[in-house]
C-alpha cells in the first residue's frame, strides 16, 4: 500500500497509526481529525473540569511522529470504496489504498435549549466555565460518565442531583457493586432521582421527570453516546449500530475499523459496541495488523478491563459486567472500602479492586486464574 488514511483523531486512531508504523508500514500515512485541536485523551475530561491551559495540559497527547501527517479540522463527509476516496466536508477528495475508520462517537442528547454535554475538549471547557459561577448542578445520566461528573462537581462544592431512568450504575456494574459506589456518593451529599418515564428538558436550568421538576444552575446530559457512522451511509459498508467489523476488525477489502464506532456481531446475531478506552487501544492495534497482514494477523480479543474514579473510590475491573450477587472478599475489607473482590459466573470470573493496591497486569492475571478455578 502506498497510502493509508486514518479517519478520526481519537486514541483508537492514534494507536492504529502508530501500530501501522510499528508493523513495518513505511508508506504515506495521513490522519484526518474533525476537531481543531491536536489529539487528546478524553479520560480526564470528566475528572478535571478545568478551563484554558490547565485542562489542555492535562489531556493533550504527544503529536504523532514517524512521518504521520496530521490534518485537523478535516471532517469526513462520505466514502466511495469503489474509487477508494474519502470526501471531506469542504469537498476535497482524499484518495487511499488502505483505510482505517476510527470516527468514534458523539453524545446522545435530549434536545434541550443550551444543552451541555461532555465529550470533547471544547465541551469540557464550556462546562467548566458554566460551573465557575454555579452553586448547583443536575446530571442527567447515572452511568460511568454521569457519576464521574457528579463526583467532580461535588468535589468543587456544588449541590449535585443525579437523574436516571434506572438505579445508578446498576445495569453496568450489578446491584452489589453499584450499591457500594452509590453509598459513597450519598455520604458525600449527592441526591438521586429516578425517572422511569424519562426526562424532559425545560431549558438550560431545569428538567421535568413525571410531575417533579428539578432545577439547577447547570444541567448537564450524560445519557450515553451514538456512533459517528452517518458519513458512511451509501458507501455499502455494513452498518448496524455502528460499523460492523469481523474478528480482525476488518469491514471490507482494504478497510478496517477501530474504537467507539465499531460494532461486532454477538453469537446470537445481534451487534454490540464496547465504547471503552482499553478496547479502543486494542482494536487500533488489531485493525492495523489486519490491514497489513490479512488472515495472518491475530484476531482481536475483547479485553474486559474497565476503571472508574469517583467519590473517593478507585475501582478497577477485569472481567464480565454486570456482576451478579455478592462477591467473595479475597483481601481487605468492604467496610473500609478497600478490598479485592471476585464474582464467579458461568465461563469464568470477574475480579475487582476497590481502593486496593494491585497493578493492572496482576489484576488481569488474577482474573485469568479465577476463570481457571471456576471452570468445571
């Protein structure tokens, strides 16, 4: 291949570009990023909520080297696989011999006036500016992002209310582990509201849930995300809840995909995305290898590793979620909220370290050993 184009500016895109060089590709390599900023990590955005240089210094990643051409402000508008051309929003056509689709995802919005979300650096800076003069905040969404935002806002001294259709974190973590985190949040003064019928925005300072209205100086939405795959409509690529990729992250001849935009087939025929940092990195590596080596490349194997920091808890998870029932306590103390935990389930186990000093590789190995121990 003489020219490979990577569409996206995320960690998946950067990893794919770097991996292509590591795999020996020495041709032209172009990275097209929609954002005006150079690549950055999204992980700290919900944890710092600072503005200006302080936030940028915390999130900016080293610019790509190895002769990788980075083009910012270059939004992909359409793809013609037959001609092997990406067309940008300004009409420019970018030809390629190999293509990596890593356009990520965008926040799911409720549609309210002046709605605030956190996905990009600009989003985080705008929210930080609004919070600077606020006394209260309502967070709509009690997943990882929403709870991390709530934790940060509470640490800033704001009154915080978290709203969701379901009990906070329960669908993600399971009732027991979610209960541990929610208890820590309540102790720090966070209020929770359930809205099984959904939430209706009432402008930038209020939402309605049923007959109740929750008002706050700032309302921020953290209600999940949607894959950025619309630009591929009409391209003929398989689209079903994202860009459908095979076990080696291949989408079509000469085209691979990585990161939050990717959907993979499950054994029951449905598709599933795994929008987490670890998977984005591993998919970026797998996609690069598959683009260069085809069937000789190793298949991508999902890495069930997650982490979150909120309300004084550092939670690292290796294994399948949600975790059902109560865990075995292998070290430490649940009462002290510093413990090593394990859940056994069909086909393996899930290991969780809560405020427990255990290097990530050891936690992963522990999960592997736990799976062996749980096997019949």
